[in-house]
């Protein structure tokens, strides 16, 4: 075990951490966080626009409220790729210590530049198939198809490249420098002029090349050749198992596994969630037949890391109500409320779970059991597909299950949480026995010491 720990800490983790802490991954992770508030807001309006209870849904349709909920959803959750492309370029340049907003805006212009309208659009009484086929019938519009999940990978690539190139220009002073007397706001806009012009021209050339040679756009090409296969690979039982095991594996060695995995997986899982949201909005239900994805962000959040990485609520419940050792009982009671809100660092470092060979098996395999069984129950039609709705990560379990998948998902999530107690119980019981024995031995030793001191004091007084 010691040799394995040394190998992992000295050989495996350093290159992984080096990769995770690269500028690209950091910009990607922080850039995606920009969209989080709009995901939550958009999820609320998605629920309202396709309300799961027919009487309320029919009433909102009859009163004309539903189109307004749809409008709010389309302007927030539905254009997530915009937040991603701006956020990624912004955070790249910000990390380099330069004014980041012009870089974010340059990335946004570049993202719009490489797209063209491709889906049917109603223009009065006419249906226009595409701007390229009938340019005189429709004069310019932004196709929302590519502003959501389908444009996510293109947004990531453009955001990263734009941030990198923009910073290179600033670092190498390839800018217009105005006198110090010029107001800072004006000066900053001129600093961005040369890099913005070069970057936008570069993406224009990319657009021309794709249009002239492949009669498509870079966004469409990326979606078909890169993003769709990636979504398919992750949206599999093997992908579910690998991700469910990786997070607790890293945590076991004291490394924040959720941060490492989410930095890489969040864009793909978010794209899957957006796809499900679009299906749910269009049909009122998500199924395999209409292209629904099983492995979305909610599967990881509500069945992999719910109550914290390793799904430690079962361990916390045992410690709070069944443990004999003072250490486990006190930590369990202190950790119960944070665990309800999916915070379990007190357990991971207080028991500890980190570097504890007794608890490694339930800690690693409980998320795999939870996510794997949920995957197959969805595939078999026992519980519904996730609707694409996402909730804040601190949302308590059971409530979160109801919001992301309905009452069946809520009941199943409650069953899994109860199951976690029985998975952890034999291992937690063994850990408790060891700690209780140590505490008893320490208490006996202290008692013997006090008895010896008392005897020595009595003997000294007699003398």
C-alpha cells in the first residue's frame, strides 16, 4: 500500500495536476462557470414552459404565459455557447493580467462570424430553408441552433484560440499605444484594435475556406466530426463507470476529484443537458427515440456526487446515530447538515476517508453503483430521462431529484441514499471499532496514570 501511494503521489498525480492546472483547462473551467447562473435561471423557465402537471400546463397555455417562459429560456439556457465563448477568452486574458473584456467580445464576434443560417425559418408566409439557398428571401439572422449545446465545442475552441492569440499580441506589444493623456477607456479600445482585427480576419478566412471547399461551416463540421462522437462516447455505460470511479479515486489521495473531472467533462455533459432540454421543450418528454441522452450533468450531480463525492451520507448517518467512538459520533453529528447540502469535506478529512484503506471500497464503488444502476433504469424505461433542468449543486437530495427528473426520479434518489447506508455500514463499523478501541485504550492508560499518581501521592503523604 505504501509503495502504491508513493507511485500515485510521485508518478501519476503530478502530470495529471500539471495538465489540470494548464492555462487552457483553467480558462475552460472558469469560463464555463460564467454560464452557471444562467443555467439555473433558464432551468426554472424551462420547467415553467413544459410544466410536468397537465392542469397547470394547460392553464398556462390557455392564458398565453408559456411563450413568455420559452422566451426567457431561449435567452438564457438556450444560448449557453455564447456565455462559454466569451467566458473562456475573458478568463484566459484575465489570467495573463490584461484587460479581458475586449478579448471576450472579440471571441463573441468570431463565434458569430463562423456560423450561417442553416435551419428552416418562417418569413411571413414563406419558409426559407437556408440563407445560402435563398439569400434574397431572408436578410441575415442568427441561428439559435448553434448558440446552445450543438455549438459548445466550437465555442470552446474559438474561446481558447482567441484568448491565446489576443494575449500573444498584448505580451509582444503588437498594439496601438496612445499618449498617457488619453482617457483609459479610449486607450484600452485602441489596444484591442490590432489583435481584434487580426483574429477576426483569421476566423473570416476559416469561414471562407469551409464554405468554399466543404459547403458547410466550421461549427457544423466540429459538431458532426468531433462533438457528436464525444457525446456518444460519454453517453455510455462505460463512460458512466469511468467518471463515477475517477472522482473518488482522486479524492482518496487528497486531490479534489470533482474539480479535475469537471474541468474536462462539464462541456460535454452540459451539451448533453442542453440537448435534453431542447427535446423536453419541443415534445414535453425526453426518450431514446427522440435522441435523449442518459449521461447528462444531472446524472453526475444527483447520483454521483450528491451529499458530496463518494455519496458519504450513508457514512454520516452511521456515524451520527450508530457509532460508539467519540471521534466518529462527533464528526457525524457535525457533518450531517453540511452533507444534506452536498458538502462533505469535514467527513473526508475528519474521519478521515482520505488515505483510509478501510473506507476506500464503499467510497469508490457507491457512486458507481448509484450512477450505473440509474443509467440502466433509464435505459430500460423504469425511470424517465433527465429533462435537462439543472439545479444549484447545494440543492438538498430528494428535492433535486424531483426537479431534474420528476417524482419517479425523486423516489429512486431516496432509495439510493438509503442504500448508501448499507454499503458503508460494514466498513464504517470496522473503522468505528478500531477508533473505539483506541479511545478505550487511551482512557484506560489515562486512568492507570491517575491511579499511579494518586498512589504515589498517598505513599509520599504517609512517609
